[in-house]
């Protein structure tokens, strides 16, 4: 943060030193003073060190300007706004749709007096708190964050948001008569979910809200407030069209309301209030909890906003590309590696074509650097010895930068015993398992929590009320869909798309070099398994998965696609050594409730990989032990993540698998029940080791190194 003063510089240069290097920013201090200005996410070492600092330079591109410095904040932190119930009383807990709500939410109404309470902070991370508390912490005037003058935090929370927009734009052409932060604002967007239920599994869908008659129906630039309707139409149309085309033809477009909702009325710039779906309706939330749906909706909103702004400025637009895929790394010589990838076309947006790429590099456990601009889809670089080097790629065009690709890694061992190919076959993201019946329905977290994209900040606890007819009675008894709240403050780990580095670190420790590639690069024969004596296939929580109600689009994320089966079969027949680990390596082929079990799939497992499925949901305690067998592994107990946490995705339903032939043996068992957790096969021409739990889910590096060393020693 800084102060905006007369003659403030328009280019204050900040340098953030982090584990990936140094990143520079030029900040215009002529606007945005006295609040927090976000610079980005970075990885810092614990404690005080030279790789964790922010430097502000007093150099400027223009003489006589003033640079100011106020404070630096790293991390979101915990809430520090202490509150107490108002002396005028508290509002009854009612649904916002009830008629009484208009009365009890009146900050000047006569409410029952309450007893005196001490001021308290929430004890929650700041990201879980409301807008009103953030604005106070961010330095906004109390007239903005508390229009009720401290009486009613509930109404302050939604009323303050529109005032916040105006304060941001205060002093600009959009709001020249109000003092503010002088930040140009073209439009505002309020993202909501709605309430409401249906008992027949129909979708409530998407509603757009705008308001045209405030401020005499015009903005300060004399444009009609019907521009807000244009914005609403473009965004709502973008959402509904994309969802219908990709996932659900019956997605409902509820309409556009021209009504006096505070967030649509107050801003002095074109504003849309979106009610995306009903968080109270099971049919909506089967989509709403899926990261794929969330990405599509978010991209649709972005495209709608982009089209609106383009129309206001009467210019063309280009949509940012989709993330690249088909990534792979190979050695060119002892020191140099080559990274390759393929662009991805967007079937919904022809302008979203990649024009160039940024390759980001991470050395060891550090952070990613600022990226190297690459014109084509190939990047070559030398890597140091004895350390894991990781790469991710983004696609660029005139519209911006795509989301990042998965992260692939490579490592060069000292006096290497050989090279291992690590195949990342875990690209699943999904909603949790669900079920539907006439009188009950819901989500079955204990069977499959689903897989968040990177992390999930929205999960609060397991669903506990499955009866459809139970209505909302109180926030503490919220009816159908009610859940526990024991995870409200936790960030839940999902698919990091960064598992070759974890496997690779253990491989390096065992004395082997490694490279990595994506599953699609193997399936399309861009990576040849036969070039490597050892292959490590990561399957994580990969399994066939539906979208929403299912039956509309094909299942995704099969453990072993037909092409993957063909590649692995050919590799084994050529004498390879293959490690496979994943929670659903058996269940997905034998007992996936969404897909019929195919004889071809089962034969691949039993005849090529030499295992058969015994049971799913095989263990709960997260412990695996090696056991005595003709193929020897050292006595050891391994611990995997069996509960929700912030470090690794949960393995709630590992598989029990057993040997399918005489030359294969159970070498690992779940400690709690002795079910077979992993098998090893030593044949005349090739070897396999298949684990019913994901290798990367093992809790400590030491245990991973021990297990990888044992497996690679068996392969020798």
C-alpha cells in the first residue's frame, strides 16, 4: 500500500524477491492510494532471508514525481475485525425471501435489545469473511463499509459492495463528483448463487439482474443505464450457450430482471448481478460442484464481459487461449532436455488461438521463474545434475495468457543407473460422487470426494440431510442438503497436476535419471515407451467420471484407455519394467457404477499387468505394510493421506487388488485388515508392480524414497 498525493509517480517499481527469482511491477501511484494493491502469488521460504523481500525503487521515468511507501502484506492472514452484537438488538434468522426480511434488515428498525457482549474476532481466515470486514481492513472509509453506522453487519455486507465500486471510481470520469481512489472502472459484476428447490431434479438455472432507473436512468457520461442490460444479456447468453453446448442442453435461462437489488442499483457504472444457479437445488449443484463446469462458466463470464467492453470501445476482441496439452520431455544428450507440447483449439471461440508460449521453470523445491517466451511449441534447455527440474507452459495471444499446463519434470542423476519415464495419467477433476432416488438424494463424500482443481476453498463438510422434503427452517437446520461445517477454515488440496516431480525426486534419490510425459502424449505415440527400460504410470484418483446428471456427454478420465492399454501391452511384450499406482486401478475396470465392465479391460489387467480386482473402499486408516513374499521387499510401513488436508488430495477409497497369475505375488497389504494393497510380477520377459493406492499420496519423502528404491531394485 501507499499514499496518493499531489505529483505522485505513475510508475513506482516494486521488485518481489521469491523462491523463483525476482519479479518486477510498475504501479501507478496516482490512483489506488490508502488500500492494498494485489501484486500476485509467490512462493517464499520460511523465516527471514534474501529470497523473501519486496524492494521499492525511487527511480522514475519522470523527474519531480513523488514515490510513497506505506506497508507490505504477505498472505491473506486471519480476520482481525472485532465485532459485537448491536446495542439495538439482533435480527431474527429468517430467509431473505420472507416478507419479514424487509423489516428486520432495516438498520433503523426497533429490534429487541440484547445483553452486553465483548468484542470478538471471528478466528477465521480472512478469505472466509464477508466484504464488509475486508473493506475495513483494506482502509475504506466507514461510510463505505458500514452504511448502517455499525448497527447491522448483514445489510452492510451487501450494501457496501456497490458503494465500494463507486469509491474505486471516485475522481474519474465515471464518478467525478465523489472523492475516491481514482481508478477507472468500466463495469462491475456481482457473482451470486440463488436459493430455491425443485423435487423433480429439474434445473433452476441462471438469472441476470440489472437496474435502469437509478440516477435518472443515465451514467455520468450521459449514456443510458440500459447499458447494464446489454452487459447482463451478453454474460447470461454466454453462460447458458456454453453450458448447453458442452454439458446440459436443458440448462435453464431464467430471464433478466430490471429490479432494485442494491448491488445492481448503487454502482455508477454498468453492473450485472448474476445468480448463476441455485445452491439449494440438487440438480444445479451436481454441476456446480464440478471444477470443469466452474471453469466453463468462469470463461463464459469472461467472454461476455470482454464482448461488452469491446462493444463500448467499438473495437475487436481476442479470447485468451485454452491450456496446452500433449506435453512431454526427452533427453537430447546428457545435459540437455527438450520440452514439447500442442496447442488446444476452443470449439466455442475461434479467436482463442495460441500465438506464442511462456515456459516457466522451477529448480528443486523453489518457485517458478518469470517464464521464457517461446514462439513455437518446443523448448530446449540444459538442466543441472542431481536436482528435479520442472516446467509448465502457458499459451499467449493478443487476448492474454491461458491457464497453466500440467507440470512436467526431469532429473539427471549422478552416475545414473538408467532413465525412468514418468507418465502423468492423473488429470481428473470432478464433483463428488452422488446418488438419486425418489425421496432421497445427495453427495457421497465418504466414497469419493471428487477432485478439486488445485485446491478447494468452498468445501465446509460432509452432507448429512438427504431427505428431499425437509425444508429450510434455520441456518442451523437448513434442510435438504444440510452439511457439517468442520472444514470451513481449511483449504482442501486437489489435483496439483505436479506429481512427476514427487515421483522424480524419489527416482533421483534411488540413483536413476528421469523424464516425464502426459498420458495423451503416450496414447498418441508422441512418446515411445520402448525407449525406456523403466516406466512409472501415475493414476492417482483417475477413474471414469460423469458430468452433472450424466448421460449427456461421454465419461472422462478412464484409468486405462484403449490406446494406453495398447501402448502398455506392447511395452511389456518388449521386456519393460512397469510401475502403476492409483486408487481405482481395479474398481475402474471391474466395478465402476457409471460404466459397464468390459472383458477387454479385465483381460488387460489380468493378462498384461497380472492383477485382478478384489474390492473397492479397501481401507480407511491410511497404512500399508510390506509382507513376506517370494519377491522380497524390506519390512516397512507406509502412510498415505486418508483424510482431507491442505497438502495432498485425499485417498478415501483405495483398491484391494490381488495377483492374477502364479508368478505374481502380494507384496503389500493394508495394515488394518490384511487386504492385498499391491502386487509384483516377475516374468520371463518383463516385470510389473501395481499398487492400489497412489504413490504420490504417501505422506513423507523418506517413505516415498524407500518404496521407490525397493521397486526399482526389484526391476533391476
